[in-house]
C-alpha cells in the first residue's frame, strides 16, 4: 500500500480522537483528516482527494446515508465505511445499497476497523492504478492509431509520388531513346551505303545519350540518398580554389556571362570534392536553364559565422513564393516556371539530391527568389578550424 489519506466524519469528539490514534499506531504512511459534520466533510472532499472515508451513520443534520449519496457526486470511486450501532442493521443494508463499501459496528474493534480500512484503501489504490493503466493504454492506442494513419498517408503519398515519377521518367526517357534509335538507324544506313556521316547527327546522338545519362544518374543518386548509403570521400579543400577550377571548366560550355566574386581566397572545408562540384554544377545548370540567353550569373564565395558560402545568383524568371518552399522536394518541378535556355531534361530530382549532399556535409542549401528578377541559391558549409584542419590532414595522411 502506498501513501494514503483518509477522512473520518463523526459528531463524537471521543471517536474523532481515538480512531486517528488507532490508525497512526497500526498503519504507516496514512494521513488522517477529521470532520465533526457531514457538511464540513463535503467541503473537504472538494478540496482534497481521499483514499477512504469513514463516517458515522447517525449524525445531526445530514446523516451518513445522505452523505454517501452526496459523495457519489464528488468522489464516486472513494470507498466509504459506515460506523453503526446495535439495532441499525436496516440502516446498514440501506447504506450498502446506496454505495457504502463496508460497515463497522459499535463498540468498535480497533483491529477489525484497521483491517477493513486497509482493505478499502488497497482496493481504491488498485482501482486507481488500473484506471491509470487503462488511460495509458488508451493514449498508447491513440498514438498507434495516429502512427498508422500517418504511415498510411505516407504510403499513399509515396505511391502517388512513385506514379508521378514513373510517368515523368518514362516521358523524359522516351524522347532521347527515340532520338538515339532514329539516329542510330540513319547512321547505320549511311555507313552501310558508304556515304559520309553527318557530324551534326553524331552530335545529336551524343546529346541524347548525355540526356539519358543525366536522368539515370539522378535516379541512381536518389536511390542511394533514400537508402542512406550515399557515401562521401571527405578531404580538406580550399573552397575558393575548388569553385575557381569548377567554373573554369564550365564557363566555356555554359555560353553565358559568368562572374566569379571571391571575397576570401582561403576557405578551408572538409568536403567530397566531386559531390560539391556536382551541387555547384547543378545550380549553375538551373541558373542557365531559367535565365535568358547570355544573361549574367554571379558566383560569390565568402564566409560568415564560421561557415563558408557559395551563392549562385541569376537574373532569370524567378520562382513564385508559393512554389519556393517546395523546390527541394523530390520530383518537384514548378509548374509556372518555363525553361528559358537549353533543354528541360529532368524529373525534379536535381535540387533534392543537391540539398541531401550538402546536408550530409553538415551544411545547408537555401534559396531566395523574386519572380521576374531572378534567384539566389546558397551553399553553406562549416569552415575547418585550425585544430580540425590539422586532424583532417593527419587522417588523410594515414588513409593514404
């Protein structure tokens, strides 16, 4: 039995003194409150929770039976023991019918009284524990039900996303496949007939193959990211130098005005060189795709708050605010943004993969945009502090 509190109600001062003494001598961890009237007892039960109540059956004013009936309103689960005198069996039976737990006859046998009171307290505490456990089970059942609903919703959304992806992928793959098939047949006939091969056709064939390669790589990278097996080969790099090398190789291909602003030339970071270049090239490709031909694109490399940052800013069509928060979602392509330059190849995986790569570097990829004025995408990566730089260099040396 855990700590308990009982209330004794009787208009006899002698019993109000004797019964608490008997309880204190024979029962540990039991606090006792007393009341000399039923009215005061009702006030107490509204202020304090009791494990059991003991009341005389005959009292001036409100008697014990009426008290029990009132207690059914305020504390229906609390057991009530009634003290009865000789010849009051009819009242005792009536009390049991209206909800009394037990009755004790005068003169009171203190051992029997304590035993009955202990049993009443134990039953009350057992009921309370059962009620608490039932409530906990109900809460757990509700949580499980919500979890099942959420999981079901996720599965429905995943199935819908899969259908969208299959539709988009089949559409995107069909075009280059058709091109490759047609050009291959034409080139085969030319070779078979001994005629000169048109280099333009070979270029178209290569472009179609490249388009398929992009789609296949996006699908493969997405499956690796989702399966959490997207491995990184980290090493210390100067982010400014890495951006300069990447842009030097890309500027000729891009065919647009690229401007590189290196605010700080020494920005040590711990990165997978190829993956960060992949992210940067994806952002540059998008900047070109959604900007008019020869529209300027600015790449700015700087640092702030122990982070290195690469910002890619274009002056393209921009992204509507209602679509901006979804651009990093898987398979998402803004329905209101048209391609301005080059091909619209893709199934909405590029930015999703890019953000996952940056997040695996403990960084962030974010975007701001104004429709009609352009967009800025920013890669933020943690800078290598001097002590971390030494540890990374030591680790790289050990691995080599």
